[in-house]
């Protein structure tokens, strides 16, 4: 049985003038267990950076292929924006990665990065944008009170 790894917590870390930032220790431990690299790309929906281990992108590639015609515009658009933008990052001896100027600019990150755990992936935000997004999400959840449809033991998929 495969062990499950989840990115948790919200962590603020300094970014130096060269774009170097330390991944939170818990995140580094997960990535080292899975592959020793993370993959990051510009979010398609928010001013932040998406990050994950490569196995999650492999799953995403399969889902995109399975749910779209191979030559469809939708498939082309998604694969161009995700895989054409994604970059592998390895850690230096102190557990830092160097985020590209393109990623930092997209997320409006200057001297502080906010790592937000999202289960099998994480996001990296500027503190200002994360504060606005978190407030928006909390307000929405308070108004809509989402319901999870958990499968009961014995239910079939």
C-alpha cells in the first residue's frame, strides 16, 4: 500500500534578491520521499505559483488525455499552459529553490513567499494576495456551507 503524503499548513518564508526561497521543512520531506524535485508552474486561475511532485502532473496528463480528444483545442490549451510552463526545481544544500523571474512576477512575490498546503499540491503566494484570497474563500464558505459527499463503506464508484 502506498503511503499518502499531504502538503499542509501555511508558511511564510523570505525570498532573497536572487529568487531563492526555502521550501518549508515538511514540504521538503514529502518531496524528497517522492522524487527529490518539485515542479512549479504559473496558476491558470490565480496570481500564484502551483507546486507539486511530478507524479501529480503525470496523473493530470492522463486525465487531460482521457477527458479530451487528443487533437482538441482544449487539450492543446491546457497542456501548453501547464506542461509548457512547468519547470523542475531541485534543492540546494540548504533546502532552497530558485524561483524564476517569470514565476515571481506572475505571483507578485518580492521578499516574502507564502506556501499554502492544498493536499497533494501546494501554492506559493505573495502575502498581500494570499490575505485577499483567504478572506474571499472564508466568506464564500461561510455563505455556501459546502457539503462533502463522502462514499460510505461498500458503495461502488
